[in-house]
C-alpha cells in the first residue's frame, strides 16, 4: 500500500513538472511579443508577476483560506526565494530585450547545472544517473537553439541570461526546504509576493513606462500572467514530490515547447540539429523514470539551508 502511494506521489510530481515545463516554454514567446510591441522589459516582469500574485491570492482566499497560513521560517524561506527569483526575472527580461529568444533559452536552460551545484552545497548528492542526464542535457539544449541568433552576440545580454539561470536554480532548493512542511500553493503565493515587491521597486526606479492596457501588449501580458501563475503552481508541486533537481531536469522540456510554438506562431522552422536536440532532450526526460530523487538531508545533517527547517526538525 505504501509503495503504491509513493508511486502515485511520484507520478503526480512528474506530471506537475512536465506541466510546469509546458507553461514555462510559453513564457519567452509571450514576453518577447510584449517587448517587441513596445513594452519595457522591466514592465513585462513587473506586470506579469503582480497580476499572477493577485490571481493566486484571490483563488486561495476564495477556495482555501487556511492555506494562507505559513510558519515563520517558511515565510522567511519564501521571501528569500522570491527575492532571488525576482532578481533573476529582472535579468531574464532585460536579457530578452538584448538577445534573441533562441540564444536566451539556450543559456537559461542550463539551470539544472546550477541546481546541481546548489544542492551539492546543501549536502544533497545527485545520483550517477542524474549526472548522466545532466551531461546529455548540455548538447541537447545546444542543438535545440544553435543557429538561432542573428548578427554579433550581445555579451551583456548573455551575462544577464546566465545570471538569471543561476538565480532561478538557486531559488529551487530554498523552496524545496520550505515545501517539506507547507502546501505548494502557499509557497507559491508568498514566493510570488516577494518577487512582486522586487520587480515593482525595480520598475518604479527605472522610471516606469506604459502599462499593459494598450491592445497590442495587453494580450501578451495577460497570457504571460496566466502561464506564470500556472507554471509556478505546478513547479512547486513538482519540487515537493520529486525534488528540485529532477523537476529542473524535466523542466528542460520547455525548450521543445518554445521551439514548437515559435514555429507555429512566428513561422520559424527547425534545423536538423534542433530535431536531434529535441530527441536527446526527450531521452533525458525518459530516463527520469529510473532516476529516483535523492533523499532530503536528515535533521542535524547540516547543509547551508538547514536554518529553514521547522523547529521540530532542527
């Protein structure tokens, strides 16, 4: 009975991670559309985060008001993760304003490498199969996005996207610690709230700009808000059940989504190398069936995120 329950728990986690990858794959498309149509990159980051936060708060207030409660250390963990990821989103959308989406997704999709580093520092050892999947993921993301850039590379934009990738990876193990004791929607709400504070301040300091009420940008911003809301919710459901590393690896499927929708909406076509990359990425995801998540650190074992454990476990 316990084995069946554990298998179902893991299946829900894998499904949640794959859904998160689907929604995340739509993010650069809607974000780029809004930027191309005249909205400032920081404005895109601010409006989509704030609107997604308000949407989730209204839903929880209506359906699950008891999920608004979170223990004090959990709240601090969510605020830390939100600050980290909010800062990362500023780099992400600023980079999208400087480099093309294909190159940006290549760089951003290296975040499982950074997740492995952060988890290793938190005394969570990835399995050998995890390292193999990471090794296969590197050429996969390269083949999927190679040849997409036009003209000379903007190295400032490249550095911004790599920073965004590292910060996105960093917030996953932080939230993973909090998710041991808090529901995924609760963690999502308070993480998004902290992200909203970061991006709104940055947007205001930058001088603001036109809002999303213009017809040409309103559609992409609303769509971006919806996929942000759904991707964050399913992301943390996946992290709670299968851990940050495996959620990140399954999340690489977002590249396939991005390439497919770019072909559909923007008229882009896949090269032979990109098809090879998509096939290799699907192999990476399929290997997740046999790659069991690493057990979280035992109480008292240490790790740089041990301070996020509730008092009962410290």
